C-alpha cells in the first residue's frame, strides 16, 4: 500500500486562503469578519468600504415609514 506523495507543509490549507478584492490582502476566509461575503472581503470594513454598506446593515435596516396623509378615493 503506497501512500500518496504530495507537497509537504501540512497545516497551511490554501483552499481557505482568499484574496480580498478590496485591499488585496490574503486571508483565511473562515476568519473573515465579513458577514455574508467572507470569501470576498477580508473583513467587514472592506466589505462596507467597497459596497458602501454591509449586508448586516441591510438585514437590520428598518423600512422607511410610510408618509401618512394621502388618502385615495
Ligand atoms: Zn480587505
């Protein structure tokens, strides 16, 4: 039974390394503080800076109050 021969360096899993599209930093996406775009931005600051907002902000955003006073009919 032969063992698989491959490059060493166990422990560093490049599959989890992403490059932030905002600042170009290489990071482990699992450790990104970005809410919903962990695989795109290294942290929520880059996400917010690039988008102008965060997904979390959208999720928690309150709908604009409807302007009362208009009556139809
Ligand atoms: Zn970044």
